């Protein structure tokens, strides 16, 4: 497969306007990745994890409006530390037994600067908050790639456990989403 071409705002606007991207798109979970990046031990050490269950879809309307959803399995977080993963899945954090998914519903994607501005709602543990972030968009054949780093304060979603202030409240969710046309 050819390398994807990164789309700057003018090129993306043209593709949205001329209908080239119109239609339904499905996330390819085998080629996509959602990672969690944060710090622990009073901010001294990085903590990285990956969610192994990822799903999503999107629609580009004839007028260029974009909507969609991306979900990850809350219980699929893997930081390469079984004890920590068990704690992250517990009621102290994701409460995966009662809240199986984390989801982001896309309300709009608008060309901006070197990429796009994505606006929508992030839901974690049944708490929904508006979130906007910048992303890079690339295209190769019948695929569209979206790459972004989304800053999140976990306290906004009720994830406030923090024994002796050891865990950072601010995290980054890194997304590499590969969509194929349905």
C-alpha cells in the first residue's frame, strides 16, 4: 500500500466539498491504536498503556459534515503491569465492570491549520464532557487516517483516586485511527 498523504486544510476542504469522502467509514481495529499516556510517582515516571479493544465508524455527508463515534473497551487497558491494570479497571478508575466503554462522539470535523479541529463529547464512567482537539488527517487509496493527542483531566470524569498525590490528574489519549470506506 502507498504511504498516506497528509492533507492540509485546503486539500481536505476540497475533498469534503467535491464529495470525494462522502459516505460511511468504518474503523479498522487491527490498524488503529488508542494509547493512554500519563505520569505517576509524583510526576517522576511516565505511565503508558494501550487499549486493545477499539471500534468506530463515521459518516461524511454530501454537504461535508462529519459525524462519528470511537469506542474503547475500558477493561482492555494494558500497561504491562497486571496489578496496575487490575486497579485501573476497578471502581477507583474506569470501573470497567459497570462502565464497559469509553466513547467519543464526533459532532464536527472542520479544516484548521495543518489538519482539522475535531469537536465532540467524551464519555467516561457515564460522565460526558465536551472535548475539542486538533488532528492530522492523511489519505491513501480508500483509507483515511486520523492522528491526534487529546489532553484529558481525569477528575472531569470522576476518576479522582489519588493515594498521597502519586498519580497525575492530567493525561493524554493518543489516537491513531484508520478508517476504510464501507
